[in-house]
C-alpha cells in the first residue's frame, strides 16, 4: 500500500540508498542519485545480470556503446517519428497528464467488463493516432482526475520523449543529436562489428548495460519512472522463422532469473502487450507486485528483422549474415530482453523491506530489516569487537584484513552490540560477527544471521569461507 511505499522511500534516503538529485536546490524532478549503499546494491544487481547473461551463456557477449549516436540512428529506429506519448493539460489547474495513464487510472474504478471495453477503446484510438477521439473519450467518461465540474482541457498532443542537444559549436541542423532513449540501437548498429570480430554464429546475443534518457511527461513513483535511468538489454539474433520458439525460451529464462533471487513467484506474472510497438510481432512484460500494484519491470520483445533492415536501408550498408549450415544469406531476426536496472533496484528493495514486531511480554521492540539476497547486499559482513579495549579491536582488524579483498566488509566498534546489529539489519547486511573475550581464549566468534537473528559460535578461521559460500 501507499504507506509502506512512503516508508520505503524514507528508508532509502535515511540509510544512504537513494537521494533526490540536486537536493540542496530543491531537487530535479524524476532524477535521482544513488548513495553509498545504493551504489553498491545497484552494482551488485548489474553484476548479477551481466554474469548470468554473458559469462554463463557462451553465445552471448557484452558491449558498451556510446550514449550519443548518429542522428540518423533515431530516424531509422522509428524514434523520431513514433517515440511519443499522448498528453493533455487541464487549463485551469495547469496539470499535465499522459492520456493513457488517465484512462487506465479511471478504468481501475470500473467493473471488469466495463474496464476491458474502455481499455480496448483506448488502445484502438491510440493505434489509429486519433487524438480528437482520445479527448472525446476523456470528456465523455468525465475523467476528472479529482476536479469537480467540467474540465477545461487542451487538445491532446503527441509529445516526443527524446532529449536533444547540440554536438559541437556549429549550429547547422545536422549537429542536433539525441540522448539515447534506449540502449538497443547501440547493439544493432554494432551487429556486424561484433559478429565478425567475435566470429559469432547465429543464434547469438549481444548484451549491454547503460544509461537511457526519456523526457517522461509525468514522472511518478520514485525511481519507478525516471528521466535518466539505466537499462540492461540483450538482443538475441536468430534465424528467421525461429522467433516463436526463441521468444518462449527467453520468456521462460528471464522469469527464472527473477525467481533465482528468491522472490515469491506469486509476486510475478506475465502480461501480454495488447498494443504492439511498430517493430514487434510479439511482446510480453514481466510484472512485479510493487506496493502500488503489478507493474512492468522487464519486457521481452520479438522484434523481427525490423531494426537491422531499417539500419541497412538508412546506412545503405549491407547488414546480413551468411548461415553456413543452410547456405543462406539473411537479415537475422531478434528477440530482445530489456530490463530497467533502477526498476529492478526498486523491486529488490520493496521485496526485501520488512517491519518486524519483536515485542516480548516484558518489552516492546521492533526492527526494520532489508532481507536482501546475500549476493546483492551492499555489505556482506559486519565485524564488531565487543569492546574497544583488551586487544579485541586488533583481532577484529585481523579478520577484516583477511576478508576485505574477497567481499565488502564493515568495521564498527562504537555503541551497544544490539544497536550495531539493528543498523546492519536496516541496510541488509546478512552476517555480523562479534569478537569477545572468549575469542582470545579459543579463537571462536559469534556469527549472527540477519533474518533469523540467530547466533552461533564458530571458529573465526571459518568465517571467510562461510560468507563466500553464501554469496557465490
Ligand atoms: P512504460 O510503458 O512504463 O513507459 P516502456 O514499455 O516504454 O515503459 P520499454 O521501452 O520496454 O519500457 O523499456 C524497457 C524497460 O526499461 C522497462 O521494462 C523498464 O524497466 C525500463 N524503463 C523504461 N522507462 C523507464 C523510466 N522512465 N524509468 C525507469 N525505468 C524505465
């Protein structure tokens, strides 16, 4: 619910995960910075995706293309002409809305059958780009978005989501370039470079992680919809005619990736696209149940040979593959998997966040804990000497030195042990180790497990391997 979501947003700020960009200047709308723990968590999610896509697939390689691309790229891809959302303004309140969000929001208040009919009507109008029709639909349904009486709407306009800027100081038209709105095109234009230099054989994939920029009309829900964000995309090049089978395979494989992080499967579902993008012959979203409802986190798209053909036509360079198995030249088809890194971050935090009541008959108590998968946690091991004296810090430092090159450790000697544990719970550290006087006698330490809060006594010499086993 919204209260939980607000608590999660506050938690992200209070514990150094996510800050509003340029906060001292009152922030910049829908732009965010990752703090000390957020940057680690984000990097761990990135690494987990990268490794499972490239290292674990012998036929997928990764690249890192530039954000700036030749302007013709976006003409070829269809973004200049089609990458827009319909928007409408309320002239009285000066509030701006995305028409599809407005209608979808209103549809949520309807009975199932009416809701489907309304959304179908909207999809049709969107498909036909019938802007006056969309406005009439809003007016007919009295979709007032909290305003009573008649609303003084503007006409519906198509709003292109690409940011543009000038390359160099020459102000002729050709120097206008865009910040990429998706990473995919950097892969398509490098198809031949990678295929040839890597001696890749179809079917094979190219993966990439990088920034993308969209001038979203309405930015909502924290880092769910941002204007600057990161995507993790993979384009899988296949023989024409095999797209159905590869589409199903990637759907399945990507869902398994999500489930491998230990999320309750009931929190995920597939949602087929009703309205297909201009390049797709099939498309599905993987949706997760965020505190504000089921929403898209990843898309799997069967893109046909649309992109490579478009680039072939606009660049006038042949982009083809010679398949030695069937002795044929063709433009490969593409299955794409596209996931938002920031959305995956939000998903991970939402799924991990728990407020627990630990009250006993004697004492009221509670804690906030992030039950992150150990492999994603920013800090893997916190090391605490029980006191600041008696040689305990020295022993703790020894453990720190033997572990810190293998995984991220955190050392702290201030405050009561209980308070130190709670601070680590709040940032999701799976293990805490306490060095006490007994350690000096028999070399054992107490290891405390985050989720169960159980403590066990084990030899200090086993700690490193114990943590390594849990994070690999
Ligand atoms: P939406 O319908 O929510 O606008 P989309 O269908 O346009 O998203 P895609 O173009 O398929 O999204 O992008 C692939 C992925 O990139 C999405 O599944 C999402 O995780 C992520 N993404 C897209 N737009 C944003 C954004 N503004 N902020 C953060 N992540 C985004």
